[in-house]
């Protein structure tokens, strides 16, 4: 398969509702979509990255620059016939978190194009050792007023979903109110994670101990900033409560995860395709966690389009040993999408494999153009 050009689209995806967490209030997100055009336009592959400055330090612009740099490397696989060429190329790139969203977008677009050329779903390019034919996603809850949380919880309960991920901030009273709202709707019939996005210090974290116990919080995600010197003391306290500490922003690369394994403060890792640099890098992390007996979840970035949701679905289906699955929120969060297919979960959070070649989704060129900002960045194949 001869690749003709690489196109980078800078997209803004609007939300149907405002979704807030401790670090951001959002009514939309800015992502990048990579389009691989091959065989004189007969094949088009798509990949997506979700650059987040507070996670990997990336922006749309820096991600676009990274992709331009990748594509201009001498060993970029312009003539792509086998998946091993993609893996070799990804392995050749520096393992730096500042280019993870870009790596994810480009790798996924190459896989999508290759799968379409081979007429096979890209799940077939991976080991089936831990594969499953269905998964069950949980549901996210933003930082919002008590009545709003009650309304969202009622909708989630109608969908028969009990696995919840509640965003929290620095306001102890507000956090207590959020937990009360969840309990009011679900009683004790829930499996609850709280996600702090690293904004607590130790004194504030200690004040939340009684809430974590009272509302039977199972997982506390990223309570403090990466490399916080106070984490060790809080980790000891959480061991007494039975709650599990999960790393997210602290675990962007394999070297990060290896450091976490040595420290022993976190018992679970949140693996996200864009945050961790795509399939190859994410699966390296997961293999390390399996060897070390550390649990993990497959997560997502809020505001992924159907492209990254489809990629996340594949990673989830490859990991029947993940404790939790987050993602495929398209229908529930996005006002507009770039895919023709609705890549959302169903009743109970259930989600099945996506049929079709590549990622199993078709991108609407009209939607992509409408949601893109400015002219796309086009990188043509150099004449030999």
C-alpha cells in the first residue's frame, strides 16, 4: 500500500452539556485527527489524539508539529504492507510523554488504513490471549450542583449502570454534597471511583478520609500531583480504609509505571490510549502490570470522537483482565461527532466489537471539515 499524504486536522468537538472537573470547565475539547491517504485516495485511515496540557503537556499545535516531524523521518513507512512496519516505527520514536497524543493519532491512522487495505479489523493485529467479546463501561459524573448530579444519576440508573466515576475538587463541602447526591439515588448499590485530578494536598486529603469510608469509595484516582512528596502518607491511610489508589497523570509512560511499581504507593493504573502513546506503548505498560500483578483499568479522555472511542473499544476488548472500562461516551457527551456510526455503549454499559475493516467506523468528511479549525496541515509524500 502506497501512502500518498498525511493530513492533520485540528478539531473542536462541542459538548451537549458542560462537563467540569478539578482542573477544567469544558463545553468543548480540542483534539487532533490524522488522516492517512493511500492508493491515490482509494484508502483513507483515521486516528485521533486528545492533547491535554495538564496531562502530557501537549496542545493541538505541538501535536501537529510532532506529527510533521515523525512523518519526515527517513524510516517513516510510506510503503506500508505489514503491521510490523508500524510497530518498528513506533518503537523507533522517543518515549516522551510530550508527544503521546501525536503518536497515538498517527499510529491509529496507519493501523486503520492498513486494516482497510487488508480488509480486516485492526483487532486482528494483536494477541488474543486476553480477548473478550463484550465489555461493560462505567459512567462519569462531573463536578456540578447537587440537583444536577441527582438528575444525571437517575439517567445512569435507568440505563442499569452501577459503576460510577465521580469527579471531585478542592472544596470539601462540595465533595460531600456530590457523594450525598450519588447515595441518594443509588443507595449502596454502586461501585464508586472518585477522580481528583491531582489537586489535593495531604491536609485536604486527610479531611476526606471519613467521606471515603462512609460512602464506600472503592478507588481514589490521582489524589495528588505527580511526584508529590505527601503521597506516601496518604497511601498508608488508604490501605487502612481498604480504598485503592489509582495513578493517572502520574503514569504517562512505561518509565513512569516502572517508577510507580518501585514506590508501591499506587495499586492500580489508568491506561489511556492518547495519554500513553497509542496501542503499542499502552500494551507495553499493560504487559508490565500483568507481570507485576498490578491491576489496571482502560480509560479515556472526555471528549473523544468516535475515532478514539472505536480505538479504545478495541483496546478494552483485548483486555478481559482490566478491572474497569471507561469510554464510548459519544452519544451522551458530544453535540456533534465525526463518525457516521454511534460508538456509544448500551444498557448496562454493555459494548460489543465494532464490525468492519480498520477501526470499524466511517468518518464523515463533511463533519470533519465543519468541526476543523482553519486549513488542515497536509504533508505530501516526497518524490523519490
